[in-house]
């Protein structure tokens, strides 16, 4: 089987043939299998805007999502974020991610902080994590915050049990805005003090998070008492 990261030295977009599901006409989708934020500014912009996998049919103009395996390297915040479409087994992804992280670490010197390595399996999660790392947050703290906020909202009956919170942005007063998707759509704001509290809780915890790549709501549910 070919190694996912054999493509790592290629730069730029790869034109990929796709068939529009609405009108069946073929077209080309610009796929970026590897994105380095300091070099691939166009792809980084699309990713942060949540539009990386969007394909606009030139014939019927219908928008469709065409997702593909993609590694995002955020050199500023020292993150390697891998979106997996399920094409490769998880062990292989982890192996490649570790290899790539070692390489990035080597390039930036041993005195620098370690790279965070993450695997995500939905485009939504991919967009969300890229954005929150860009804004300087720790994704694990954000996941804990989402669970804590949701529990409070459930108690008050103002959110559905299967509704999800997605990080949106930082507001002018440093509070953190989340969008609620599902039964009761809307938005909710998290207090920066809450973030600091959960950050400390995570730091003080005795749990070893070594070798974990998937920090999502199920992880946060398990972590929070
Ligand atoms: Zn079409």
C-alpha cells in the first residue's frame, strides 16, 4: 500500500476529476493533500473558512462536498492535523503522523515545544480544529468546555441531547462563541474564566494523554466527572 505521506513534498493543488452528483457532468476539483500554512496560503484560507472540500459545479452551479485525506501543518501553532476519510487504517495514519511530526520537530530544533498530533474523521471537525488552533486555543480545553456548557444547557432544557456545539470565534471581550447545531439551533458564549479553569484542570490531571490523537466530545465526556 502506498504511504499517505509520499505526497508530502508536492506543493500546490492537485486537480482531481469529479462527477457532479446533481447533473452528472465531470469537472475538476482542486484537492490539497498536504497543506503547510506558511506556504499554502490559499488552501489555508479555504480550510479556515470551512470551504476546503467544497466543489462548485461549473455546469449547474450546485455546491457539493468532496472530501479527501488531507494533512494540515500549522507551523505557527505547532500542530499536525490529519483529516482521514477512512481510506487508510488508523495504525497507518498514526505511523505516518508520527513520522511527519518527527520530521517537523527535527526541522525546527529540539528546544522547541513538541508538535501536537491530531486525527479527525469529519470535515466539520477538521475545519473547527484548524480554526481554534489558529486562534491560539488548546482543542482539548475547548472540547471540555463544550461538554460543560452543554450539560448546563441540558439541565435548563435549552438544548437537545443530540445537539452539538462547534467552536466559532473569540469575541471582543475574549469570550468564546460556539454555534449550536441540531434540534435547537443558535449560539452560545463561553466565559474565558471557564476556559482557564478547565485548562488548569487538564494540566493538573494525572491522566497520561500520550499517544492520544482523537480529542472529541466522547473523550471530553470521559474526562469530565
Ligand atoms: Zn452539476
